[in-house]
C-alpha cells in the first residue's frame, strides 16, 4: 500500500487501545476514541480506512456505533472490525449482521490483528479500485455514462432543495464516421482521447463533471451555472477542440476535427425525469448540427 492507511481504534479501556496501537502503529497511522460518540466524531472528521471497534462501552455501545457508520453514506464503505471477548459467539454474529466485516478476539493476539487488518485494508483498496473503474471510461480516463447518470440524479435532487441553476452540455464530434473512414479506427480512438483531454482542461471547477457519454459523444454537468455561463463554457470547449488542429480532410465544417455542442439549463425542479435535461441538451445538439456543425446551440 503506497500511502499509510489510517486505522481508528475505539475502546473505552485505554490499556486495550495501547495493545492494539502497539500491534498496528508500525504499519499504519493510528487514531483512537474512547467512547462511541467520540468515535463517530473522529470517523466523520478524518474518514479512517478501517475501524477497530469495541462492543461494550458506557455511552453508546459498539453495535450502535457500527449501525450509525453503516447508515451514513460517507462512512458506510469503511470496514469495521469488532473486538470481542473470546468465545462470545452471540456478540460476533450480531456484529457481523449489523455490517461489521470481521472480528478479533480479546485477549488480543497482535499477529492476528495485524494479519486481519492488513487483509481487510487490501480488500477495501480493491473494492475502491473496482468502484472507480465502474464509473471510468477506459479510453479517455473521464467518467462514463453511469457516472453521469448517478451525479445527474444527485444534482437534480439538490436542485429541488436549492433552486440553483443546473446546466447540461452534450458534445458530439462532427463527421466522425468519415474521420474513421479516412484515418482509421486507431487514429479515431486517439482523436476521441484528445478531445476528451481538451474537454477536461475546459471544465475545471470542482463541482463540474465531464464524461464520455458514448462513442464520440461527451457530456458535461455544470451545477450552479446559468444558461449564459454554460453557453460560454460550451463556446470555450468548441474553440479548444478546433484549436487542437487535428486534420480532418473530409469534414464539411472545417479542415480540422470540430465538435457541436447542445446546451440546456434547468432553473427549477419541475419533477421531471432527470434524463429529460439530457434530452433537452440533445435536442439543442441536433440544432447545432443542422446549423452547419462546429457550433453551439442552447
Ligand atoms: P455527425 O457530424 O452528424 O455527428 O456525423 P458523425 O459521422 O460523427 O455521426 P455518426 O453518429 O454517424 O458516426 C459516429 C461514428 O463514431 C461512428 C462510429 O464508428 C464512430 N465511433 C463511435 N465510437 C467510437 C470509438 O470508440 N472509436 C472510434 N474510433 N470510433 C468510434
Ligand atoms: Mg469496552
Ligand atoms: Mg454521435
Ligand atoms: Mg458525430
């Protein structure tokens, strides 16, 4: 593991924390809490990679802490390992049912704690990598359509609460079939990757999202962006792609690869299907295509 993982140790008995820390501090960053409430506070503020959780604690027991961790979308993926008294089968089963990934028994065996923690951190890292891959486009490294749809749903929900503008851009490379036909599919793939990189450079606010939506189509989601601002972003993207200067002798729009962009802005939540915003941007894209391509409509 390249970066040292952060392990949160929760136990109301300081001697237990000392034993667990001693077993783990060589390999991992350690933080600790001595009560259930403190554990939740620390978990929320530092997002540890793994939690070692005592069951019996006076203010809030480990089960309740685990339940709250699993109920919080920001914490739910953190593996929780209970530390229970040896032979306490009922406690182990209950902990696993609540969502703990494993348990270690007291009295603590340092080598067993080390091995279990290491295994679970490795599995967590693999799960995170898989989750990231599931929303990433392999050719461009941008997000994919699944990512777009997930974030769009979240943003439309937020729109219902905040009534801030939400703009959607759909981009499509012009005359791309002809590009493939004249330069080959491999050059076509390279072209898509370059357009994706230009798009990523143009869409830089932390809240903005740029994805490869399909073959030679891209989409952007621009939260809290007015229609005028979105039109400006769209023009900037269009210009950046043209300025890449990728030759395209068969294009009727320009001697270079160009994109057309459709823009739609939601100003309030009207209960419509989130995908209707994509559809609205797609209709504008069609208008930009009709108008001669290498242009923006919205
Ligand atoms: P328009 O200006 O109207 O958008 O014309 P177009 O030729 O770009 O549109 P059309 O949808 O007819 O063709 C898109 C082409 O994109 C067809 C398909 O072979 C190509 N394409 C889709 N995905 C990929 C890909 O991953 N790599 C490559 N090289 N080509 C792709
Ligand atoms: Mg205890
Ligand atoms: Mg297309
Ligand atoms: Mg096209």
